C-alpha cells in the first residue's frame, strides 16, 4: 500500500458533482478500474479492492453515486437516485478516464453496483474490457417492477421514491448482457438471502465469456476470509483480462 497514491476528486456533473478517490500505482498504466458500491454503501467499502488493484499496477477509482447512500460524499439525495442515474454516474466517471488517456477500462461492482456495472458494460460494450461482479443484484427488476410508491419508502435504511421504480430497465436485462463480449467474473455466496445465487447462475449463461465462483455458506456480505480470497481472485482476473 505504500506504493499507492490516494487522491480525492470531485467530478462536476450538472449543478452537482461525483466524489471519488483515485488509487494510483507508481508506474504509469493504460488500464483503469471503476469500482461501484452497493445500495446505501459507499466508496470506502471498496478501498481494499482498489488498493489490491493499484498495488498490481492498475489505476483504480472508487466513487459515491449521487444520492446512492446516507454516507455519500457526492451531491444529490436518495429520492432522486435510481439504477438509471447510477449508470449515468458510472459513465461520467468512465468518460473522465478516457479523457485521461486510459485505453482499457475494467468495471468492478458489488450488489446494486454490480447490476449497474453490468448494464453500463452491455450498453457501451466497446468502452469496457472486463467485468468483475460480487453478488450482482440482478433481482432488482423482479423485486420492484410494476410496484407503485405513493410516498417515499425506506429500504435498507434509505428513502427511495417512485423514480427508482419508474427508471428500471424496460427490457430483459439478461438478454442485454449478450452484447458484452469481454470477460466477466462473478462471485456469489450460496447462502445469500438478499440476491439469490440463482440470478448469478443464470447471468453466467448470457455473457459470452463468464465464470462464476461460488462461496459456500456466504451471504450478502462475505466473511473476512472469503472477502480476502475474492479480492485476490478478482485482482488476478483483472490482470489477465
């Protein structure tokens, strides 16, 4: 970690901004990774992955979605957040990396951030070279599609509005993944009660080049031992992609 430089940044977006931290290796790299957090999480929860990437020569960016959590340092409120706005945020970060001259961009995402990363990769397949996903929340359309919120409601401690539901993809999200030709690595716990592992098993079949690592007994949030193992697995995957 001593070989990694960490910097804080604010990327202007409209009247607001996206807060991020960059984890920069000592040597110049043409590869960058964008790390996307889960629902009501934050960039800080991804620092272990970012340090691992940067220590292996990959420029890593952790950021907060606008309105993406109670702990977000980015602008915006959770009532204005949706999967669609998070895809927009990710693309803003990706465009800023292209402007910096990075030729290869890898996406890493956890839970809702994994779902968002996969959607972004499928929507702009030429922009990204690989995906590493930890229990990606492909259950979101099934959980929310067709519901109506007559007022804001709390989910996992955070308020969302009808916008969250109205902005959901109106297409088969699994079919859409076929447009992404890069490599994908997915990890999922067999005891996940938030996102059933069957979603990742199905997802693996739609990517053109994907592998699924199953973690026996792990839920939505890995034990320290499994987390360390996963960080090593996905770092090696990124280096080989």
